[in-house]
């Protein structure tokens, strides 16, 4: 707590007034809080809300010369102003007593007439709905001295603690009230606002369409009632047959074979309910009269087909026969054959034991007896089942074929070999790296280290010698990446031609080299390494080598193509002389006719 008694010499502005306020709703270290200082002397307002700076959690007021012009005992008060407009004064009780000691060297200043006190007045202030929130706007406060404004918030008449000016997700149908009270010693003023967010109106359930029932042949067409209303809407709809719920038989608006051997009544009942109320659909009923049907005689059938189940034992293969199921029919065994031989005499009950290979087949007959009271019908169906007795397999030594090691990116993939033999052999596998055993689960060695990998398989079945197979693969280390370089390369004039000699490129991986040619600052295309009869000018050839290893290599060569001098024919005392005919790019061919000077001047 700061001292409530402070002294300073009249006319002296140092040191500044430092104060550590005790705040209920925040701290000066949190930021977002302003502090002002007010001081009265003998009823006169000397400092009217002077702005304070914040230093290390303290409010610091710098004295002005006019603040300490008159000696005496003054009363001071600090006011914290929060971002939401709320204020809090300190000290909570009384004032800061400031003694301004008379300075002997100063002349008594003329007394300052105190301002007339003005009672506080609050203007504005509101609380409004913003979506599901409530937003509070504080009122503006005036008065002399500056009033202290306290705010209280209540929800349903009870105090509601709120920091800031927004109530998030405000409760529905609950009144919220905000009251501001301003006081300054000259009076007080208050403003209250309130609001209630009503619950949205709920649309009670209603019937959109009633249900209906209609027959379509022997099927019942069902249209269920449809309900409307606000969600969540709970509906309960049932289709009843003589009071029993048969809604599960309803498929795509239809109950198949709804007609029964006796009269039945179908009924639809439906209801819906939500927070706004409930409603019931009209009950719909339909009497479905029984249809007298003389049943047609049913042909005999197997609902469960006959079968033969083999089981191999020490004395051979035992076949267990099942005659199947034929409701209302009499089942008899018509024959049992092994290949073409009848073996029914060897049947013990429904079991037959065979030690010889072959195909076992059986035929069962079902017959409906005549029933003259209703109808006369007889018939049969048959079922043929085949089971093959396999001979004992021969012993075969084990063998291995195939199998490989391949590289897939950074992995080594093991392809298992094919194994054969009788009985089926047992396969074991061993993996080594540079001669040392390693453990590999599955068929892939992920992120394989460089080295020589070897996989050996061994197949054993107790017949003859074991079979072995070995596969190997070498994993090379990653190459050292080397940036590209370009060496050599030249350009030259060869007679009237422009000749390019390509540079040598190196790097790891091997770089890709591109070439560009400029003539007098313009890009030109030269196919190959020679441009015949090249146009004169300044040529610049640039090569760029790239292999994704920075930096790229760049090489530039320049050359100039010069026009050859023109041949000249000069007159001499003895005739004519041809000059420059032996310069590059020219050839002199004499003719028997001599020179044709027609059209020549001179």
C-alpha cells in the first residue's frame, strides 16, 4: 500500500508523485488501464484529472508549477479507467493528504478561486442483443470534480460478475440489468438499462397429410401420415394388423401378401411431438376379407439336399451319406455306386468305407403318397453326389525354384521361391549383410544400408536331401553429389563461317547443358557447331550446365565475324590489276573471253 501522506515544497515539481493503487478489477501491469490524478486545496480544484504514466505497476504524476504554487494541505485521488469505460478510485477510503510546505523565497501567490462543484450527470448507456450475445455500451459522465462511476450487472435479479462489455451466449428468457452510479461529492446520478432475450417461437407439430390404406391385388398399399413442425420433432407411426405391429413388413410403401386365410383389419396410427406440443393423425382402418383358395398339390422337393461327406482314416475313406429333407415325402436310396459298380450291399447304415480310388455316387428318391381326400399326386426328385477317393501320393524330395532379390528405391525386396515336394516341405530362410546374419521380417528391407545382401532358403520334408537356394544383390552407396562444371569451349571465324567448339561438362549426376547464341544483342539459332556464311557481327555464346546440385555452371565465349574486303579492279599503265581476290571468302576463276567491261565507268 502507498503512503497516504505526502509532502512537497512549494514551487518544487520534483520528485514526481508515485502511487501503487489497490484495484479490485485489474492491475496496472496488465495494460489497457489509464490512471488520472485529481487534487483539491481548500475546496478549490487544483488538478483536474491529470494524466499519469505507468511505471513498474505504479501511477506516476509529474507536478506542474501551478500545482504547487500555493502552500497548504491538499486532498488527492487517483482514478483507474478501464477499457470498457468502467472506473475505480483509490484510495478506497479518504484521500491522499499532500502537504505543500511554504518556501521562504516565494511570494504568496494570489488565491485561485475554486471552481463551482457540479453534480454528476450520466448520458446514454445501453444493452443490446448481438446474435446470442449481449453488448453493453457505458454512458458518458460529466461533473465537477470528475465523478467516480460504478457499474453493477444483474441476471434474474442476482449479481452477475462481468469483465468487459460483452455477455457471451446470454441465457434465454432471463432478464439482464445494468446500472451505473456516478458520484463526486456534489451529488450523484444513475442510469439503468435492461433486456431479455426471448426464446424463439416453436412451431407446434401439425399433420401435413393423413395416411391411407388400399389393396392392390393381394398386396396392401400403405401411405404413412406426414407431420410438420420445428425440430427436434419426435414421430411415432405404426401399421397394425388385428392390433399387432407389422410395420417391419412394410417395404417401399407396400405389404406383400397382405390377404390372409381369415378376415384381418389393418390400421395406421401416428403421432408427433416437439417442445411446442403434440398432434395425432387420423386413424385409418381397412378390412381385408379372406380369399378362399383351394391349395394346389405341391410337387415333392428336397428342402435340404442329400450329401456325401468323406473322412479319411487308417482303414480307408469313410463316406457318410445324408438323405436330406423332403417335407411330406418318403425318401429312399435308389442306388449307390463306386464308378460303375453297385456297392449298396456294402453300406452300413448310411456309412460306406472305401480303400480303392474312384467316384462314389448316390441317388435318393422322394415320393409323395396319394391322398384321395384332397387330390392325387405322386412324383420324385433326385440328387446325385460324387466324391473321389484319391490314391496315396508318392514321396517326392523337396525342390526350390525362382526366388529373387530386387531393388525398389531405397529398399531391397525379397521374392520367395516356389517349393515343391511330397509331403510339402518346410522352408527356412536366412539373410546376411556382408557375411553377417541379420533379421528380416516380411519380404522388404526398408532403407537398405549399402553392402552385399545374401538370402538362402532351405527346404526339407524328410525325403532325400534338403533343397537349398541362394540369391544375392549388392546395394551401392549413394553417389557423392558434385555441382556441374564447364571447361573449354571456343568460338572462331573460319573463312566466312562461324565455328563453335563445345565445352566439356562434368558433375554428379551428369549435368544437362543448354546453349544460347546472341548476335549484336539479338538471339539467333545455330544448328550444330557451324554457321555457314555467317552474318557479320558480335557473337556471344553462353552454355549453362545443370544437374540439380547448386550452383549451376555458366560459360560464355565471344567472337566477331568480320566482312571480307571487296575485290577491286584498278587500272595500271600496263592494263588492269585485281586486288584482294585471294582474301578469305573469294575465289578467282579466269575465263577465255577475258573481262567484260561493258557498263564500266572510267
